[in-house]
C-alpha cells in the first residue's frame, strides 16, 4: 500500500534561489511529524509546495500513491490535505461557526440550483453541516464563541478555531504552520492534546512546523530538521535532541 | 490626412496628459484613486467663470480658480479622507466619488443644464502649415500644458520640495522618520492635484461647452491615459495621454467615428487584460 | 439554536404582506414610486452580492441593468413577446454579461483596476445601445409596448403585485444562496483568497457564480424597468445611474441583503423630494454618502441591527 503522503526529492526554486532542496519524507496515518529548523530553512515553503501555493520545480509529491504536485490549491485541499496559516488564516467577517463551515465546504453537497429553488436536499445538507459543526465546537469547548465574528477573537482562540476548521472534515493529512506561536502555556498544552488526539483517535497524519521545542518533544513521533532547504536530520525526537550538533547548529541553543 | 489627425490628436492628448498627471500625483502620494477628479476639473472651470464674472482679467481669474481648487483639494484630504485613511480601499474611493458628485450637484444647482463657455483670452482662429490646419486652440492647449509640465518637472527634480515629495513616493514610513510631515504633504498633493485638474478643466471649457457633467468625460480619459501609460508612472501619464488623444483621432477617422468616443474604454479594457502594467508601469500593481 | 434562527427570520415575510394593501392606499404617483423601489431591490441585491459579499470592485452593474431592460424591451417591441416571457431571457442575458465581466477578476485584476475596467465595460455598453439602432432605436431610444401578463394588461395594482412578487423572489433566493456554502465561499474569497482555496473552494468558479447571479438578478430589475418606464434610452444607463445604484448598497450596508433593500427604499424615495430643483439630488446623494462613510460605515443595516438582534445581518461589513 502506498504511503499517506510521500515527498520524493521535492525541490522549489525561486529564480536562482533554491528554497527547498531535494527533500524526501514519508508520512503515515496517525503519525505526527515535526518539521524544525532555523528561520529561512524552507519549512513554510515546503508547506506551500505541498498545499499547492508555490509551484514545485522538481521531484514528486504523492498522496496515497497519486501525484498531486500539479493540482490547483483547491484540488489538493479537496484530496484531504488541509493546512493552517502562520497568521491571518481566518475569514475575519465570518463568525466562528461560519469559518468552520467553510472548512467543510467540500463536504456540503448543496448545489446552486438546489439552493436557489429551495430544494429539500440542499437545505438538508446545509442544516446537517451546521448541526455537525455545532457539535464539533461543543466538543472542543468553543461553543461559547460560535457566533462571534472571527475578527474579534484573541490570538489563542483564532488559532484553535483555525485548527478546528482545518480538521472539521477529518482530512487524512493536516499541515500545521507554527500553531503555538503567541499562545499561553495552558493553551499550548490544550493544543498538544488536541493534536495528539486527532492523530491517535482519528488517524490523521500531522505535519507540524514548530519552534516551541518542548511542544515538539511532547507530541512528535518523528522530527525532521531542515536547514537551507535541505534535510539534515531525521529521526525520533530523543535521537534528534541527542544529536547535539543539530541543535547547536539549527536551533541556536538546546 | 494623417498629419492633420496627429496634430489634433496631440492637442487633445496634451489635455488628457495633464488630467492623468494630476491624478497620478494624488495616487502616488496617497494611494487613493480620485474618482471625483473629473468633477474637480469641472469645478475649476466654473470657478474660473465666476471670477471672470467679477470682471477680473484672465490672468488673475485663472490663478484664483486654481488656488480655490487647491484649497478644496487640501480640505477634502484633511477633513474627509484622512479620517478614513486606514479604512478599506472602497471607502476611500467612494469618498472621492461622493465629493465629486456633490460638486456636480452644486454646479447644477447654480447653473442648471445651461451650456456655457469660458471666453478665450486669445483670438479663436487657425492657420495652416502645408495642408495641415492648426487652430490657435491647439497651440494654446499644447503650450499651456507644456509650460505646466516644465514647471512641474523643475519643481520635482530641482527643488527641496520635489525631493520631499519623491521621498514620500518612495516610502512613507521612511519619509516620516526623517521628519517629513507626511499628512501635511498628502493634503498638499491633493491640493496640487485638484489645482492641476482645474487647469485642465479651464483649458477644456474654452474649447468645448461647459456643463456640470463635464467631469465624467474628463475622468474616463484620465483613467484611460493612466492605464495606458502604466498606473503610477508620471512620464507614463503624459505619454499615455498623448497616445490616447492620437488614437482617438486616428481610429475615429480610419475605422469608425464611434471610436472618438469609445477609444478610452477600449484602451482601458485591453491594456488591463493584456498588459496590466501599461507602457511604463514598473510592476503590475495587481494582487493575485 | 439554528432552529430559532430560521423561525425568527420568517418574521420577515410580514414585510411583503404589509405591503399588499399599498395599491389601495397610495395615489398613482406614489404607487409608481413604490414600484420604483421594488425595481431597485434586485438592482441593489445583485450589486451587493458582487461588491459586498465577493468583495470585488465590479462597477458594471448598470450594464446588467441596461442589458436586462433592452433585452426585455427588444423582445417585446421587435419580436412581439409578452413582457412576462421576456423576463427569463433578459435575466439570462444579464447572467452572461456577469460571466463576461468576471473574466478580468478571474485573471487576477483587483481593486481600482477592476473598478476602472468594469466601469469602462458599462460605458461601452451604452455605446452599443446608441449604435445598434435597428434593435435599440439608437440615441433616441425606443418605446416599449404595454407590458402584459398572460394576456392581461399589466397595470395598476396588478403591476405592483407582479413587481412585488419578483422582488420578493429575488430576495428569498439570494438569501438562500448567501446562507449556504455559496455565501460562505463568497465571504471567504473576500476575506482571504488563498485561505479560501486552501479550504477546497475553487475560487474562480465561485467568482463566476457570484457575478452570474449578480448579473441575473440585476437584469431582472432591468426587465422591471422596461415594464415600468416604457421608454428605453441609452442615457438612462450612464454613470449617474451607477452612482445611484452604488449609493444604494453603500448607504444600505455592504454585504447585507437587508441593507440592499433598505438602500433601495431610501434612495429611490429620497430623490422624489428633489425633482423640482435640478442638482439638489446629486448634492444630497454626495453628502449622504460622505456622512455614511464617516459616521455609519456599516450602513443603515447596522443601525437596525442595534435595535434588535433579528436584524443582525450575516455578512454585514464596512
């Protein structure tokens, strides 16, 4: 059986600059893989390449054995690869529940004419989606802010909502871009629990960019270290942590 | 026929260049596209008419009209636009549009739909060079715009004020850091834009009938010239204006007279579809 | 919670019900003004979907309006169709125009560039009306035959009720659309196109859908124009008309369906008080828009929303 997500020799070039240099990795269902490295190492560019936001100039990205690097962004998302953004990923004018409903966009079956003509099926699928999202928000204890517009939320709330939005449809792959930035320690712990639960209970393969090293150590099954676009280390968290050279060089301090 | 078309085209085009240039100044300084600019030009022409009506000579009435429009432009920026500078783009553009619309209303309230003319301070006539007929209107149009362009260029390149303005064009934060009063300069640029637009309106009202609706015509041609030259480019505005004027005449003669009226629209659409940065735009200012 | 919302929103059906006795209460002139309001409801609603919900500065609204009016008028005057049979073709022509005007937006043209370009398209359409004389009557305009409905002349109370039904249909269908994944996709595109695509939304397709729906709905307003005014002239579809339509959604509230309706009601009745003094209408509109931007950036709809939560519109924004 093909791996969930497999990158082989993925390269991203901007003009003469090689931002990602022949990176290969394999992500399995239920696995949490952390991507670490200094700023400018190419972590976010690699995310953008997987999600289709920047063109891949070399190599292959396969999702369940199918090449996806030439699909449009919405096509990749439609396969079930969802991501969060480093900042400003929410839709500010939409409420929390509407934001999460947008995350379910591909799962709602209502069609244009069905909606306009007031078709029963279209209305039912809209209503079912709403009920489902309400339940989900209840589960992650965000029900209290469900009808608040996203623009007024605190940083921590915004991040939680963004993650919930990304996983609302239980996508097979989740890409988290620095989810813990600016979060208070208790919220970080909550976040770590959520990520672990999503992987263990729902079998989601998680690729995580994170600077907060204690979070990485707590949740990651595997750690990949990028530097100047290339993979320089790959292994269990303890092994990478023990690899003092790696930490010294790429995290500055251990 | 072609030389004749070129001459009249260039004469009209100089006017478009002036309008486009004044819009570009405002746009570059404040990133607001003045959708009310045509109406400011119209207001300038009416202001000239009013001052002439007081019995003032032309050389006094026109500077007074320009001064009045400078003050108007400054006040609009100071009291209306500055308050919403941080707001959405749409609000800024709409504010400019609404100001123009109100000006149009004032003009119509006072003068109705009367067709007026600014009396020329020079004899209307024409002379010919070979087979080409050149009207004094064309000469005055080209001459005045060239003089204005020369003065602007001098101000821009060789005066401390010009350096300040260019600094603000480059980077507002940087300009503010070295002690330039950016908000004041924004106001000044709106004033200058309005005054230059008024100069265009006055020139126009001497050769075509002056009505409260003149602004629309002016605005559309200003947009087209800016687009053709490349948004935000000062030389582009001038070249774009002249080319537009020539294109109107040439296409109007060889293809169909309707092109005298629609060239501006067609140019706008085609340029934005095919080459959004126009002739001289440094970058396509278009978000993906 | 969701149930409560749908129930409370049904209260809005009281509005058209309350309007039913109007033909008995108003004199013919007042009734005409009321019908004008009904005509501007779809015009504002369609405009607002594109500008308010999709967040794209497309100012080709008057083109859709004119196309609707002319297609309707031409089908009646030149092809002998009754008015009611011209409504759907005219709407479809408007949808097609919406589709065409969405092309620059699809190619990434945004902000002022899109505004200028679509403005140019609208003005260009005016020259099509002027130059396509055999069909449109050129700059002199064309007369439209008396509208009929299933053979009955469409006049008096009957006309009012038909226009009311059309306006209500436009508002309800658009409401359904906006309350669905379509409306959310529009708002997502407005907020953050990259994130919208990352949610699996084919943004291009939804931009086309928004424009097409906008064009369709506004053209329905155009057919109402043909039925109401009876004479079509290119000058009726100029930039002044655009400013009126834009004012409707700005003053009403961008992105708000309720706002479109409120704006149509206010800005259609308001000019009736200024008719006698040319220019006063423009001055009043200009000042009104300035005041709204400065002091009520979310439009009249936001004012109502403060009165009672039922008026809280989904997608109201600045």
